[in-house]
C-alpha cells in the first residue's frame, strides 16, 4: 500500500532524471525572461541592463530547447503542460531579439540584426574565457568575429572598447596557434571585453542623437 508520506519520484532512471532536470531549467529560464520583460516595461531596469540580460536568456532558451526537443513539441505546449502563464516571455521568444532591438526607431531591420549578432558574439567570447579557453587557435577566431561585427557601427570608432579589443587581436596574432594566454592576461582580456560590452549597451540607452550616430552604418 502506498504511504502518503512516501516521496513520489518523477523518474526511475538516470536518463529520466536528466530529462526532468532539463525541463526544470527551461521552466526557470522562461519565468526569468517573463520577469525581465515586465521589469523593463515598468522602467524598473534600464535598456543597458535589460538588453544583455535578455539576449543571454534567449540564448540559454535556444540551447535548452535543443536538449529537450524530443519531450516538447512546441513552446506553447510546454507552457500549457506546466501551467505557465508568461505571455511576455512567449512574445519575446517568438520575436527572438530584445525589445530594444525590436522597437528601435533609430535602427533599421539590418542594423537591428547587427545589434543582436554583436551581443551574441560578446556573450560567446566572454563565456569562452570563463570556461578557461586560453590558446590562440581557440580565442582568435571568436574575437575576430566579434571585432568585425563591432566595427560595423560608425560610433564604434570613438569607443575605447574597440581599441582595447583590437589590441588583443594584435597580441593573439603574434602568438603561435597552440600558445596560450597567461592567467593574468586572460583576466585582463575578460575585463577589457566586459568593458567594451558595457560601453556598447550604454549606447543603446543614450540620447537619440547618440544612438543615431552609433547605429548608422559606416559610409
């Protein structure tokens, strides 16, 4: 006879345990995204705080969706199944980019795409450093793609972060493919890229003239 005090397990195998763990993580990401959207609409956070947080959550959502695709046919089905009432998160997931990009009156569709891509490149590179990738052949291609996308914006010529990242590209160019950055160099590189990242998003929340200049494609 089943005891009312006995713990009910959702899984009986390690594979099932992993599946429910992934579903729980996806649930948490959606709830966090909905909370973030509502906070931004209420002006509880700035665009500079909102944009990178939203992009990271969308990136995490896409990663988790690939891992649980066999368990859920659609995001709407997942929300119904687990009784999630998160319309703001659902809208953001369907749009695929932060509201700062979706509703930017200063940036056209192509520039909006550049903003989203550059944000993702920043996150990818900083995550690589946090995962302790140190070798030139691991870091150079990612940093090169980041700097190339960053340089699309006319305003980037005036941003200190650009010169810092170009300096690191030069440093990596002078290394052998298997040569690695020291721990001190890696920490400084992460600091400099994080600075450029914050500088980039400050331009999103600047005044209209600043944004016009920053997001006008170079001639």
